[in-house]
C-alpha cells in the first residue's frame, strides 16, 4: 500500500473521496425520497456514509494511509451493497454509478486479487438479493471486474518499473559519488606528486639562497639563476597539470583526430618528443571519440612524464577483430617491477596505474602492461567496439 501512495498522490485520493461523497449523497437522496423505504436504520446508515465521505475529502492522514485504504474499501463495498439493495424499479442508474465507483477505487488503490475478490462478492450479492434490473447489473459487474483487473495489473507493472528505476537511480548516485571521490583522490595524488613537491623544493632552495647571500653574494646569484630555471619548469608543470584537470574537448571529432590533438598538447607542454600513429582501419571517423578513451591516453602520457624520465614516447591506434587497440610506449625508467601483466594480475597484485585500470575495467576492456626497468614500458589496451 505504501508504494501505491507514489502513484496515487493526495490530490487523486481527494478526487476519489469526492466521488464517494457524490455516490453516498445519491444513496441518501434515494433513501429519503423513496416511498417504500421507512426504516430509520437505512436513513442513518446512508447519512453516516455521506458525512464520512464529505469529511474524507479534506481529511489527510498520510501516516495511516494503509489502514485508511482498507477502511475505505470496506465503506465502498458497504455503499455498493446499500445502493443495490435500495435500487427500485427504474433505479438502475444508482447501482451502476456505485459499481463504477467501487471498481475505479479498488483498481487504483488495491491489487488485482482484491479486484477479483470484489467482483466475486458483488456478483454473489446481486444473485442472492435479486434486485430489480439484476439481469443488466450482472454483465456490468463482469465488465467492470475485467477492466479493473487489467488496470490493477498495469498499475502493478508500472510500480515495479518505478521501483526498479528508483533502485537504479540510487545505484547510479552511489557510483557517481564513488567516481567523484576517486577523481578527488587522483587529483590530490597528482598534485602531491607534482606541483606540491616542486613548491617544497623552491621553498627549501629559497632558504639556501638566503643563507648563501649572507656569506657569498656570487654563489647566491648562481643559486638564484638555478632557482629561476626550477620556477620555469614548475610553470610548465602546473600548466600541464591544469590542462589535465580540464574536461576533454572532443568537438565531434573522430577518435584518431582527438588522440592526435591530445598527443600534440602533451608534446608541447612536456617537451618530450611523442609520435602518434593510426593504421588505415582506425583513421575513419566512424569510431566515436569517448571521453574515457581520450582520458586513458592522457593519463598514460602524464604518468610517463612524471615518473619515467622518458626521452621519447609513442602512441598507436589500430582496429581489428571487433576491438580497438591502443598502445602507449616510452623509453624511460619503467615500473619498479619487471615482466608482462594482465589487468586481472595487476589488480590482484595492486600494481600499475590504478585510474587507467579502473577506466579500462568500466569499458569492459583488457589491458597488458610490459615493464622493463631502466628500459621503458609498454601499455597495450584492447577495448570492444
């Protein structure tokens, strides 16, 4: 019943209460105006139903909505029985309106089993009471019962889809939060290993310059010139760091064009000669340049600039057997371990570039890392097209 409140908001429940009030008022009007009805019990019962129906239009009790649904269902069934029992010759309209309201309220607030139960009970009551126009009321109840079951089943299907979408939204928000936290950690680690270390070095060198200037001005000037070179390199490094933090701009280009632009910016910022080669099958623009693929290459190049002391680098792009093949190679110091490792092995040993590995895993790709300490490394990535 709680999930039904999502589909049936308070305003819709007020509409149902208004319809119940109209049906109860019509029933009270028939009871009072009928010449053959003199029992005060019928008048009192119809009056109570009408008064409650009017009050329920403005009575909001959301924390007990499940209990109110059961209570309202009981009152709706009682109202229907009363309207059928009081229907005289020519009063078929009252029983028909009560039937329509009963199945409308039941189908929208209960499940299909309740609708089926109400259908059986109403038909049994009509057959036993045999009111006037019962031969016309029975087919109407059957039609309304079938229609109500269809509506209830469709409502349950929508509720299930809504529940699934809600769970997926929660999972997506959790994954987005994890991705943000991981990106923050990566940025913090990059800043700590890059610009922050240079700032600390500059701070220490400034203290050395201060002491040298007190003893030997010429030596202090030489140290200042070296410090200026360090600052120039730091400006380049900070510029590269800021560029790496900016979102990837693809501008609708193909993957080959986007990677060529990324390699060009890297070579300009780092000063490391870097080549880019794409085979003929990968030069077409039908391969979309996704942010994740471009970011993988960007992170691989930034890692070799910071850690490998490489004098050259190369990036390759190829396509074959339904896979996209990306390679990044350098002649630097390599990783502190030697050998060829797959993505599963690197994750098990907790080795290798973690952010690249996470992106490759999210793209359902494969990764091979070949490390030759002192002679460079190779990174080969295979992604499904």
